[in-house]
C-alpha cells in the first residue's frame, strides 16, 4: 500500500484511483509500478 500512502501524503487528486489500482493489481509488479507512477505524477 506504499503507492496509496504516497498519494495521500502528497495530496494528489487521484488518490482513490491509486488506492483501487494498488488494491486490485498491487500484487503484480506492473500494477504496483503503475500505482506508484500515478501517485507521484498526480
């Protein structure tokens, strides 16, 4: 859940999307990377 925590601490607009992607696809490496990129880019 690190990408979601990053999104929450940075106050990104898409933190709900990051949370869902991390929850549903975070067990895959690609899903985790996508969520982390979304958390830092938004």
